[in-house]
C-alpha cells in the first residue's frame, strides 16, 4: 500500500501535464474550501443567529443547512470535475498498471494518492486564505447591512466538513469509477467505444415531477401546518427533480446523436453525431455544476418570495427604504404640543395631524363589524408639499382604495366620534354619492398611517362634522426619510407610538436576500468555471486526432463547428431543463401556481439568456481546437 | 572463403613467418576457430603459386617454420580488390564482410566504403527479393523471406558498425600498438 | 510533381535541414531513410506543407506552397495529398468506414458515393467487413490499413507516409506496405515513405539517405 501511495504521489508531479492537473486540483480545492467557509460563515452570522423567529428555531437551522447545501453541491461537483479531468488518459494509465500486475486495490490507492494529496494541500490553502480574507469581507459596506458587528467565523462543523469531507469526496471521485478488473483492462486501453444509455435514467425526473405535482395545493400559507409526511414528500420531489435532470442529460444526448446521424449529411454531422454518441455521460459531467446552479437560483426565488410577500416585510421595507413614519395619538388639547415636539426631533421632515372619526353604513345591521375609519382632511392638507392629493375630492367623501365595506352600494354613512369598539356621541349622516377614490399607496405616502384599515376621507367642511371635531382624538404622524432612527427618537421624547414595524423580520429577510444573491453569483460562477475548464480539457485530450484531421486537410472551421455543436447542444438543453425544473421545484415549495411564481415573460427572458450564454460558453471551448498545426503534435505521446 | 585473403593481408605490413601469421590470424579473424598450422602452410603455398606472396628468405633448418614470406605487388593489388569489392549477397556463402572490414581498419583502407558498398548491393538484392516475394508461394516464399530477413540483419550490423567506426578504429590501433 | 528546392529549416538553434533539394517525379516510389535527427521528418513536413521552410521553396504539382496561407496549404493537402502516419490517428468516435470517407466528404462528394468508394478501398485492403467497427474494436494492423485507405480514397497525386508500419508486427507491416505500394503503383501516385527500416525501404524503388540535415545519397533501382 505504501508503494502504491508513493507511486500515486510520484504520478501527481511527473510530467508537465500531470503537474498542471495537480496545480488545478490544488486551486480548485482551495477555491472550493474558501467559498464554502465564507458562505457558511455568512449564512451562520447573518441568518443563523437571527432572532426573528423565536418560536421556530428548527426552521432557521433547516434554512441555514439548505443554503449551505445549495452552495456545497456545485462546489463538490466543481472539485469532482477537476478530479476527473483528463479521465480518459488517466484511466488508461491505471488500466496499464493493472496489466503490469497491480491489484485493483493498489490501483485505487495510486489514483487516490495522486489526487488526494493535491486536494488536501488545496483545502488547507483555502482555509488559510479564508482566514486572511474574512476580516476584509466583513469590512465590505453593503448598504442597509450592518456587517461590522458580526465576525464571519463559521462554526466548528464547517471546518470539519471542509477539511475532511471535501478531500474525501475528491479522493472517492478519483479512485472509484474505474473499471479496474484486469480482464477488462485490455479493451479499455483502446478508446472510442460507445456506452449504451439506459432509459431507466428517466425515472427519477418523472418521479420527482409526479411527486411535486401531487403535493401541490391551493395558495395558503400552510408552512407551519403542513403534516411532516407531506413536507417530506415535497422535499423528496424537489430532490428527485434535481437529481433527475442531471441523469436525463445522457438520454437526451444519445437521442440527439441518433437524430443527427440519421438526418445529417456530410462530415460535420458525422463528427458531431459520433462524438455525442460516445461517452454521452461525459456531457453531464461538464455542465452538472452549471445546471445545479441554475436550478438553485431559479428555485430559491421560491424561498424569497414567501418572505418578501408578507405584509410585515413590505411595511418594514417601506419604512427603512423609503420613509419612516411613527403614529402618535393625541387628545385635542395635546395635539399641537405633540406635533411641535415631533417636529423638533432631528430627522423629522414633516408632521401631519388629522382628526379621526369613525363611521359605518347607515343600513348596516351590525355596526361594529362594518366600521371604517374616517379621516377629516382637505385635499391640500393631504397633499402637503405636492399640492392636492390625486383622487381626493373636496366636495364629497373619498374612499381610500377599495374598502370591502362598500362592495354593496352604500348610500349614506353615519359618522361619529369614539373608537371602533364604542361609537359614542353625536352622529352625522353624510351621503356617499359622488365619492371618489384615492389610491392606497398615495394615501399611505401622504398620511403615513392607517395601512390595512378601511379608510374614507371627508372634507372638513362637511355638514355637521365640525361639531364632532373638538372632542375627537388627533392622529399625529411624524414623517422622516429612510432610516431606522425614528422610533427610538420619538420614544426618547417621551411619546407613545401606536404603530409598529418589524425591523427584525426586515433584517432577517435582507440577510436572506444578500445570502441568496451571493449564492447565485457564487454558484453560477462555479458552474461556469467547471464548464469552461472541463470543456477546454476535453479539447486538449483530443489534440492528436485533431492534428491528424488537420493533416489530411480538414478545414479549421469545420473542427471548430463540430466542437461548438458538441458543446452547445447539451448545454442549451441542460440549462433550459435546469431552469424549468428549478422553477417547478420553487413553485411547488411555495405551493403556488406556476404563473404566479414566474410569469411567462420572465421565464422566456431567462430561457433566452440561458441559451445565448450556453452558446457563448460552447464557443469558448473551441479555443483550443484550431491552433496552428504544430509538427511536434504529430509525433506526440 | 576469405582465409587466404586474410592471411595475405596479414603479410602485407611486413614479411612474416608462418608461425607468426597463424597467431595473428587467430587474434584478428579466428576467435572461435583457430587456424591449424597445416592450413596455414597450404594456404601460403597456394598464395605463392598465385604470385601474391614470395619467399623472401629461407633459413637453413628443419621444417617449413623457417620460411619467411613477403607480399608481392600483385598481392597488394589482390587485397585492394578484395577489400573494395562488395561481396555478392549470396545467402549460403560465409560472409566475408566482417573480414574485409577488419582488414580495411587494420590496413588503413577506406572502411566506410566497404560498408557503404556492401549496403548498396544488399539493398538492391532486397528489392529484387521483394519483387520475387510478391509472386512466390510455398517453399519459395519461405526461402525468399529467409534471405530477406538475413540481409536485413546484415544491414543492421552495417549501420551499427558505421556509427561505431571511429571508436573501433581507435581501439584497434591501440591493440596493434600493444 | 513534388519538389523541395534548397530548403533549410531550423528549430531555434538546431538546424534540422540544410539546403536540401529533392525532386520526385510523378509515379515515383521513394524511401527516405536516416537515423533520428537526420532531418527526414522535417523534410516530410516541409513537403506536406505542414511547416514552411526558413529558406528555399516547395513546389507541389506546379504550385509553390511556400507562398500560400495555412488554410490554402491545408486545402492543397486535402486535394492533392494523402498522409499515413505511424499511429494512424483515426478519429476514435467514428467507424472505420466513416473515417475513410472523410476526405471525400470534405471535398464535397456526396455521402452515398463517398461511402461506396470507401467500402471499395476497405475491400481492396482486406477489411471490408470491419467498416462499421470502431478503432477500439479492431487490431493495430487493421486500423493502419484503414488509415492507408483514408490516404488513398480521394485519389491523391501524392501519398506521404511516416513510419506507416512502425507500430505493426512484421506480417501486418508487410501486408500494409504491399497494399500501399500496389495501390500507388497501379494509380500512378507518387509515394514517399519515411522510415528507418531497411525492409520497408526495400519495398520502394528509390532510396534517399539523409544524415545531419542533408541528403547523403540517392540510390535508384536501375532495373525499374
């Protein structure tokens, strides 16, 4: 065993080609481990330590684990692809070792040592690089995010995973898949045999699709009430979709190959068809990381959409990003004083103060259930600096948005003081004809309060209203620019705030957003890197045949075209499949209909971008194909 | 056979007794098969009859050992021709190539020409044989390919020796001086 | 037909060819021999238009290739020459017959005709039934015969071979050479074989020996 390991180490640095591969292995492992540690650290610190969901810590852990997994998978695929570079050449060499008399186990040790040593070195280098880079990353100023207080240290489990599991997987990938029995070693020494593709590869994809389809339900926020069996089924369906889409690629490639050979005429078709026919699984290896990346990026929208769609988040986002508002209720005598206190606070841009009444439709049988808030204000008051508020009327009532109370025609409203639980005092009846509608968003922007409540606005000079005003409470709202300081300052001034904003939820979701965007960039980059490296490597191992083809006079553009088609066909198909699968998985996770999850135009745009990018990537792999015909290559190896 | 010519070549540098000649022959040409004295004297007689050697001195005494032989002008010419003429590549004749090359190296004649000339002749014969082979069948085919293979072996030796000539020549000079 | 005029080639500081001139008449059958480093491969590459000489010119079928671009030389090679190299280097993903058809298809012939002609050549070389096999499934000798077929399928004026039987045993090597010589003779194709093997050289009419980048001797078979 020791001799086998030493041989493996020797092979790792033997010729120039082997040294290059070893260097690439070191680099890939370093990049992979650094990325993993970084993402784990970010996820842990930004999301894992959130206090936003005190009642459901398990869900958060799952979330963190999920995001780590999302990055780990393409990283592993990337590193595994590098480990299998020049597979043909190295398998051949290992088979030759078998012919020399090494046992299967010894050959595996050789292969393991050849790759494992480089991987270990790379992983350690990556860990060191991470430690050096972490303080720098934490200094990056992302707007709205407060990094500096958090250190990006990943937990111990991350270190174990990276330092032990990553090299272990590379070693397994390098050492395992060989056909290492000596009776098969001989035919393996010559290359170019077709592997037949089994249709059983279609099963996981079909199963996954079926599972996802079966578990789809109506649009409800059911995540905390789903029975665990169904959750498991959804997750299993998604996992099967991911695995299935990878397994399906060789089937597609084989199919296309057969079609091309049957329908095509000429040397280009023959070359493309035969090349696709041989080693169809090789195409998967090249684009696997990219497909996983696309799957995750598209599917992860599902996770985000759920959080982004909650009212808490929408309000909090509006608060932090557009304009802060704080509501204070003041009695008629205190209103002015309160308003001036608020105005004096630093950062407060304006203060609005409106009397608030209540009303219900005259014909209503259950007044408490049909109460609306009535704001007494003129249109210029509402409009503030912008002049009149659009849709507002100074002659009649204005409905804010489309309050459900008015679904059936209401002819008149009874308006009075008091609160929603106790109508009291005198009431004024006002007719509702000629009521205009104010846009909800504009109203909220103007008033900064009364969101999610049915509101109507009546002009101050409405008959009888003036009499109600002296005793009714005022709604005083402080408006400030975007930020997070308002509530603290208002409370410091001794005033009690009536409204609330869930900043913790906001922070959590922002953390998620950052994470997902980072993930997307990282994953897609890794996918692209894997693709490019594997593609170029494949072109290089073909150099001898390409040289001969050039020698007999094959024009360079034909060889380039063959290489391009061979790379582009699986990649375009794979990326489209990944996007479709990812979209379906994400929609299933959200229990949404597909077109709510991703409208057709977005899907189409994404598909077009993916196709164009795939074609571009395929073009990159043709780079190695048509260098000048070099006489050295004619006698190489 | 090249025994006669080889012996003659050994007389060329200076007159020699039969006894000396036999030992020299064994050293340069007869490593595995030493020459018998009887054969030495009968060959010398033949050479004398041909006019290639002449008796330079006869010492009084018993037996043929006392005869000193020297080479004639005709003899030198004979050696020139023998060394310089490539041997016909007949299969079953014992090859004189080795002997001719050795003589050339010993006597300062053009060893490259010996090799090159023989190579040319061999190659021509090989071409003829290839033409024969294409039509040959059965035992004829076996005979042709046998000859081809042996000619190839000779040619390989010719190439190797050609590459080694300078070194071998120096080594032989060393041995001669010793 | 094929001529190198005062050709010199250097790789960096090494002089591979030094003022070499060689003329091959149409239908000539020439062996180019020499030890490693004698320049015979460099001369072959020059004649094939793979490399451009630093000095001198190479004329193929009346056309001076030293003035042509890489693409034009490639085209010329396709139209006028066939090449057989030591390791054949057939495209492993294609079947034997697809490999043989390739030059014809590149020249624009129709697939059916190309296939027919390729099958004909495979038959002449004794491997007709291996047309649909891949290189991995046939022996070295059979693959090399397919390489010979590929070199001749488009009826080139010149066939250049570099150690075509170097990787074969003597019986297979003999068979491949016989096929090569016979086919070129019957079609009047010029054949140039680079070799270090005397037996191989004996198949051909003319022998050109090289040494240290120059031609040492040329020996014509006078009986031919």
